[in-house]
C-alpha cells in the first residue's frame, strides 16, 4: 500500500503516484460527463423528434433501470480485484457511448438505442463508484481518506464549472453528438490512466461457497440497516438528493418558460455558485481537524437543508437571477463540505469485506429514489404548479436533518465481528 510519504512523516497532502493516476482518471471522465451534459435530450429532440415523455424517460427510466441492473453487480465486485473492474466499467461506458455517433453517422440512430445506452451507462457508473470506493480504502491509510475525498469533490465542482460552458460551445459549433463522442473518449482515457497506476492488488478472499446466492444481493442493505449511523445517513442522503434533484426540472420550467430567462442566464445561475463547492471541499479537512468529523457531518448536513425552500420565491429579472444564485451558492458550499466528510465517514464505518456491497446498495438506493421523486414531482408540478411543487420539496428538505446520525457509535464490524463475515 502506497501513501506517498516516509515512515514517521506527518500526514500531508501527498498521496502517492497511484492515487495521482486515479485522481487524474476521475477528473478526465468527470470533465467528459459535463461536456456532454444535456446532450441526450438534445439529440432526442433535434434528431429524433422526441416528445416530452420520451425526453423524461431518458433520465428517469434510464437511471432507474440502470440502478436495477447494477444490483447484482455489488456482490460480484466485492470478491474481485477492483482495478480490472474500474477499467472494464470505463471501457463499457466508452463502447456504449460510441454507438451513438456511429449510428448517427449511418443514419440508424433510434430512441430505443439512446434509452439502452443510458441504462448501460447508469449501471456501469454505479458499478464504477462501488469499485472505486472499495479500491480507495485499500489504496490509502484511513487518515488520508478525507484528503482524497476532498480532492475528488474539488475536482467534481471544477469540472461542473468548466464542462457545461465548453460543452455548450461545442454543441453550438459541432452538435450534441460531438460531445457524446468526447465523453466516450474521456472514459477511454480514464481506463488508460487506471491501467497506468500499476502495482499489485491481491484478490479478495471469500469465506463462503464461491457461488453467489440470491440473498447475497441484499447484503449491502442488511449491513447498512444494521448500523446505527449508516442507516439514518442513507435515508438522509436519499431523501435530500432526491428532493433537490426533483425540483430542478420545475425550476428550469419557471426560469426558461414563465420568467423568460435566457439559456445563458440559466447556466450562469448554476455555474457561478459551483465555485462555492470548490471552496467548501477545500475547507472540509481543516474544519474536521478543528471541530471533529461527526460535528461537521451533522452541522453541514443540517445547514444545507435550509437553502432549497428559498427557490419558491423566485421571480423575474435580475432579482430572480440573484436569488437563484444566492440559494445555490449557500447550498453548494454546504454540500462541498458535507460530501467528502460523508464519503469518508461511510468508508470508515464499513468493514473492508463489505465495502463494495455497501456502496452498491447505497448508490442504487440514491439513484432509484431520485428517479422516483423526479417522476412524482413532475406530476405534482402539473397539478399544483411549478412554484408550489418547488416550495413543497423545499419544506420537505427541511426535515432531512432529523435523519442525520445524532451520535457516534462503534461500527457494526467492531461491535460484532461476526456481522462482517461473508
């Protein structure tokens, strides 16, 4: 295991060459994803003349089916070397996305193909996140996990700031299919970066019969539900993320429709506040060092819930634009602090032989709940109006701090070692 520092040296920011390759691979694929942000809906509308229901299906149905497909992959990943899985998932996403420009070039692109590609990409994305979290825990010592997660979070917000404007310009000059090609190439480069890491990775040992049983599919959920801290944290994450994301399409309807904001203003309202996410992720480690991990987890998780309800007061003009930017700035800053602390806390509480299954169950739950709540809020937006539905989501978000873990308890594997056995 390589941590990038000499024995006896005070923990610092150098995490080693292998982590550097992993970090670079993550940044490359994240940039590709944001370059292609919104490309599938545009292709569906402009190339395939798809209607609103079909466009909605690309995000909601694709994500939900992809999450379902990924369920058996968590136990499968647990007992395999993680680097080959990471490379395989990158190549799978690359291959799936490449079919879009190829079919477009031959005039054979169809909506079912777009939907199938979205399912494959969603399932591969969940599996990649599962394997990368498990691999990170073996790659770095525990005291470096927060530093690593903060760097991933900073990179995520940086690509959020840079990617959509570049992708929008590329779409304007070359069309949305070109950004899908760029996204595919980014996954290929990510796979090459992970391949370049080198180093030996031992095969995880399985302590039961090698054949996977049906009940193994639920191992991740059983582990989370049995842990007094992970259980409420999962419910908090799923509800918070789902409600925030469910309000986004309705906010777009208000801004781009009723209030007549230009597309560049809509993009600006979210791009500029993303700088706060970069600042928050950089502050996460010093805040934890000063106030403690659990306190920062709870405080940042609670404060982030205060912001979304403000979007219900959106109006036209400069005041409305500044309101959205202010709300998003506060929300994103709190998320920038919360996310790396949350990711580290979750890894530290999970037994090494349960990480892949736990992360898989976690990601599937969050993705599925987000898809479900987005669909429900689409219906509520039609019945109650977008502003009322956004306000309702904001009010419900205010309840999510009740689901944060109130106190620190010993991880399940430390209290009952038998629970961590496979």
